[in-house]
């Protein structure tokens, strides 16, 4: 991570541009985090389904793929781009 610049040397426009750049980077990181969290949720749901089947002595069916996809799609929507 880069150190913050000397604020006294920045014009108002440069400060605004720097804020916008960092907000964009923050949004990208947040989007990536949500995608990863969705994948973790899918894996946990599969693990829980397997544990449940193991305890109940059920068959080795896979977890409901549609339900897992819903979990991911609900968390994976890209944030709307902000208008400048």
C-alpha cells in the first residue's frame, strides 16, 4: 500500500481524483470479497449436506445445485458504477 501524499501539495482536483481512485479500488476489493464469500457459502452448504447425510445414513447425493447457485448469485452482483 502506498503512503498518503503530502496534502499541502495536492490541488482540489488532484485530491478529488485520488479519492475517486481509492473508492474504485475499494469497490473492486469489496466485489472480490463478496464473490469469495459466496464460494465459501456454497462449500459450507455442501459440507453441511454431506454431514447431514452421513448422520442420517442417507445416500451420497449432492447438495441442491440450484440452491447453491442462488447463494452465489445473490452475493455476486457487481456494484453499480457511480456516476461522476
